[in-house]
């Protein structure tokens, strides 16, 4: 059985890897915005890899955090609902972006979409780290009796 500290470390490590992938994707999108439209092929590959990596991360995160957030006393229910909602939104966002990979979106359009998705995912991870990985969410915080 994993401790909450181990759960946090695993999620944070995966977030670091995702941030690196997103950073590379944003750099490619920037090159496209600067006129290097041939980078579209690279961006498509990066988006496909990010889609796969994020899907695996979401599944792993759910396996790591759901048992802790779904405490018998119900104190983690709000956090569990927030995680499930955020994951559903991220999956929908990626599915919409992924469906455009084979379409006729221009290189600059694809780059703009990639930037929007990348920024959103970075914001989501930041919020998640402050909320879902907090001592309160994982049940590590002492409970007030008031």
C-alpha cells in the first residue's frame, strides 16, 4: 500500500514529464507561428504523444488518488468530484484536438490550438497540485473540531 507521500511523488513526477512535453510542444508551436510551417509534422507527432501520455497519466492518477479521496467518512468527496470533472474536461479537450490532427486545419491553426491546450493543461496541473495533492484532500491534515 502506497503512502500519501508516495502518491504525491508519483503524480508530481508525471506532471514534471507532462510539463516537459508541453514545453517542447509550445516551442514547436512558436516556430510555426514564426513562419516555419513545416514544423506542423513535428507538432502533430508531439500532440499525439501528449494525448497518449496524458491519457495514461489520468488513468494512473485516478488509480492513485481515488482510493484516498473516496474516504469512508466522505471528507474527500468534494476533491474526488473535482478530480473527476477536471479529468472529463481534459479528455474532451484532447479528444477535440486529436480529432483535428487528421483534418485540414492550417499549421498556424493547429499551433494556436496546441498553445491553448498546453496552457490549459499547465493551469490544470498547477491547480491540481495545490488542491488535490494537498494534505487536506489526501486526508493528512488534522481535522478541526469546530
